[in-house]
């Protein structure tokens, strides 16, 4: 599975962005998909994850209520809708695919996209 994240950019605090994670490979719908982010000088952190059929989603406390993950398996794409963005959301965002038990631990994800930069200005 190859993943391509896109949709990043510069946005003002309080604004919104939608990131996309497009996958190649017909088995993508068999994988859970997670979003992670890494800010400059900080470790990579979990943002959220969605199970392979989209029946369940999981979020970090820092984004709960502001971010929403969804997927369209017919399009081999997972989305991260980010609302009420804050300057502390500034980071490179990565999508990853893993077993359906994958949640916040990045070690459970076998496939990673290249990342897309989100910058939130104050």
C-alpha cells in the first residue's frame, strides 16, 4: 500500500482544513488508517484513527471535538477534517495504514505517507 497525504497549507487560527490520504493498492480497505503529526523539535504524536470500514474512530484528547476522520473506501481515501485550528496544531501531518487493531501506537502501522505541512497562524 502506498499513501499520499495532501491538503496542507497556511490557515489562520480558528480556520479549517481538510487533509486527504489517497492510497494505491486494492487492499487499502482492509487496513485501519491513522493520522499522526510532528511539530518542529517535537516527537511524532497520534492525532486519530479510523477502522477499516469506518465503523469506529479514535482521537487524541488535544483534537477531540475539533477534528473528524472519515473514509471513502470506494475512492481509497481517508480524510481528516480539521476545524477550529490553533497555532499548536502546526505540524507535518502523516497518514498511515495498519492492522485493524492499530490505534495510537505508531509501531502498529506498516505503511506511511510522506506528510503534508499544516501551518496555523495566530
